[in-house]
C-alpha cells in the first residue's frame, strides 16, 4: 500500500507538513482516559488564553480553505471543529479508544488528525484534487461525488475517504470495533508546522505503544519525499 500527496498539492501548498503513523494490533478493549485527560488539559489551557480562531494552526487552515474557494467559517478543518465542540461541551463523545485518543491529541496540538481503517482502503491513499467522478460514502450511508478540484483522500479504486482535505472523513474507512490496522495522518500549514507535526506523531506513537501491544512506525513526508510505501 502507499500514502502520498500529489505533486500539484505540494506545489500549491509548499508550507505543508505531513506526518504518518502506521499501527497494527489495535483493539477496542482498552482505556485511554489518562492520555485523553492530559491532552484535553492542554487544550483547555490554550482556550483559556484565547479562542481557537486565533490559534496559528487554525488560522493557517482557514487561509488554505479560503484559497481552495471554501468559506472557512462554513467548512472547518477537523481540529477547529473539535476545539469548538470541546469549548462548548467541556468534553468530546467517546467513539472508539483510538479515535478518542487521536481526537484528544488533535485538540492539544490544534492539528487535524485523520485515522483510516486500512482494511477498507484499496491499494493506498493519495491526497489530490478530485476529478468529480470519485465516490464518497457518508456516515449516514449516502453516496456523494466530490466537486472537481476539491481536495480528497482517494484510493486506487477512486473512492474518496475524506472530502475538502481536512474537513470531513468517510464512513467507509472509519475505525470500528473490528479495526486492527490503521493509517494515522496529521497535516499542518502554520509556520512551525514541521516541528509540531513531528512532535504530534511521535507523541501519538508513544501513546499507542503504551496502550496497545503495537510497534507503531512514524514517517514525515515532504515535497522531496512525498510517498510512503508499506
């Protein structure tokens, strides 16, 4: 399998920092409440200083969404959406230990984190502009076609596993109780993105190794080394 960003995307967004974590051996029968508490405490301290809209990580994604022709207050990157919900409700709903852990890490770093069940990905994933012919399965079971030029995570069969880049994932490769092997992707575009994404994936990898009997592998991608094969 593979994961990569298209050359066009790197050319259009040269400040992109992308990190990947691969792990096999995930199960749903673990507790992640301790690391969640640590991550959410970090997010709480940041939000006490100022709103998420002022975070440099969020501002960079808002600028990127505007550049893509999307209204940034209508379509928000995943980390901004999580921060807004956390600020309003004081917590996030529990879905699956891995998702809960990654969501909490996303809160702490204010960086979008996507998690894909590799059993439902064909061949690999490329973050690229859509042709408009890809299919996207919503969590409610409906099928959509992304707009041409929209940034999607597309597999070898032309199935979009995320729409509007970091805005919304597909129900097709969502983590479920049977999930064992996952691809975790973190992406950022702010000034210190490379350093922060590297810290994020290293932190997540460490937490995964503490909670599950797994040996995660981490990789930072770049314009000169855009492809990971595994």
